C-alpha cells in the first residue's frame, strides 16, 4: 500500500538539521541523496499477438469434441490476455508518470503566506546596489509577524542613535570624516557601556540560549536584539551595518563557518575584523583556528570576504526563505526565492545549502508519490522508469556536490560554541586590545573650524574711528 507522504513533517525535520545560526536556517548540513548506478530504462515489453494465441482448428470437423482441450486452450488465452492487459496498463501508467512534474504541494492556502509573497515582491523592487538595509531587514522580520508589528518606532530609534553617535564622536574629539573613527564609535557602542545623549547605554550581550533559533526563530532578529540588548551573530552584524548606514561608515558583512561578523577598512585601506558577539577585534588566524575553513572555501571566497551590497541583498532573500521555511516548510515558493538569491550571489553558501535541501525534498516527494523508498537501494532502482525523477535525483546530488566543491565543511554546534568562547583566551584578548589601541592612536583629532566673526556695521565704524582718531 502507498504510504501518505507528510511533506511538512519532512520539511521541518530537514530544516532543523540545516539551521545556520541562522542565517539559519540557514545552518546546517545539506541532505545528500544516495547516488544510484546507471539504470537501463526497460524497453517496451513485446506485445503479445492475439493471432498467435488462437488454437489451431482443423477445417475438417472432428467427430469427437475434446472439451478438456478446448477448456485449457481458453484458459490459456484468458491468462495471456490478462497478462497483456497488465503489461499495457503498466506501460500507460509509466508513460503518464514520466510526464509528471512532481511539483511540491503549495502552502498558499495557509494563513500568513501571502505576506511572504508580498515581501518577496518588494525585495524584487529594491535597487541591487542602492537600498536601505534597515528597510530590507524589517520587511523580512515583519513578514514573520504577519505584518502586524509596527517597526516605525525601531526605525526612528536607529535614526536617532545615528545622530547621537555623531554627537558622541564630536564629544570624544573623533574626526567625523574618518572611516576608522566611525567604526571605532560603532564598536564602542556595541562593546562598551556609554552615555549617549541623556541615556545610559549598556553594551550588547551574546544570547547563548537557542542562538540558532531552533525553538524560537525570532532569536535571530534585529528587533529582538534592540528590545532585549542581547543577540547573536546574525542580528548583531546586521544591526551594526544598519547603524553604519546612518553615520555613513564603510563596513561589510562577512561569513565564516556557521557565523557572520563585520569587516571594515581603516583610512589607509587596511582591513580589520570585529567580533561583535564578544565585543573584540579579531584576526584572520582566529577564524582559521576553528578548523572548519578549507582552502577551497577561501579560493571560492565563501568565507572571510566582504560582501558587496548586491551580495548582502542575496542574503536578505536567503533570510526570507529561512523564515518562511521555519513557519511553513518547503514548497515551490522557496525554490523561487532561492533562485533569486543565487542569481545575485552564486556562491552564497547559505542559499546553496537551502537549495540542496529543497532539491532533496523534491526528489523524496516524487519518489514517495511512486511508492518508492529513496533510501532503499533495491527500490531506488525503480526510478529508472521515470526520467523526471532521475532528473530530480541528479539535481539534488548536483547541489550537494556544488556545496562540497565550494569547500563547505559542516561544523557541529558543540565545536562552534567552543570556538566562539575561545575568543576570550588571553592571547585573543591581548591582540584585540593592541588592535584597538593602534587604531585609536592613528586617529587625528577632529579639525576645529574657527567661526568667522560677524561685526555689526555700526560697531565696525566705531572701531575705525577709534583707530584713526
């Protein structure tokens, strides 16, 4: 009997296994379907001729009728006709199945999906290089809340914080035109307590509880960080970049295994890294010592690279797909969003992992519709009858192979936590302190503008009279 395929259950199970801290859901490891040997698609069975089945009848009447012989002949004819009909029916079924597309069931009938379709349409209207990250991030987060949240207050807060940070730079005598100084003030805002305007601002903390958002996906959100003062490596870098937009600072998002962080150029073009989850400057060696950065990953630039605005927008599409997947599961909408993400940034490792899982789900769904267990080697051979299903398997394996070729290596959660905490080691602390001091030392005081004195015309005439008389 054909078993009912629970696509949502499988989707959720696959999602949890692939959550990338969320770019998470990103996170993760892709499902790699077992490759099967080359299968010869069976040729059309020989059609049994009815003429060859007719008994030979003598033209000369037999005086004795052999009823038993006739009964056996008739029985043979019936059996062979039934066999032929069975083969013909099977051929028709195979022909019909070969033309099926096996599209995933849509979640469009479920409440809340329309807001994701609308958010996708709005992202498509963004200029790839000139858009507001604040608008993109809150567009995605609000879709998760069914567009029932008013994010204007948070946007106003970010704008006001930008103004106060500029004021703080003047207070500290920082050069407001220096990119180094702008990033220093942003780093201080994240890592130190400070007085900002009339408010006492507390340094942000890392939220180690459910930091990949497996139980509560909103743990990844910038809005959660702003409301609680605690976040993780998805929300903190995005918030940093949103504030960087407000003070016109040049800074970039970068990836490392299961992680994202900030990189920025100083005024001489040297690149520095900020680890916001621990409030410290970090080095390339710190990222590499995790042990999960392969040389192929560096060559293909999936890690330790500054994302352009277009590549960052690609990640926004991946975030939209991740949030939709968490609430609903895999359907064709996920594929459409991921295609757009990879169009903007083909080496987006998070989008690639989502796409691999999406293709794996499509293959498993197609196999289940045919009553084939894709994890049973013997049953798997039966997909050779169905070219469209073979194509789906090849696409799933192809996506998985592409991820391997990019240099991705799965990083267990335990290894990630251990690596993240290692930044507090004395060596890393000392390096961070030295980098911070060096950057501060290179800062030139802000240029003080000498205001021009405006004299009243009468006063000016009086001064002249005193001088010359």
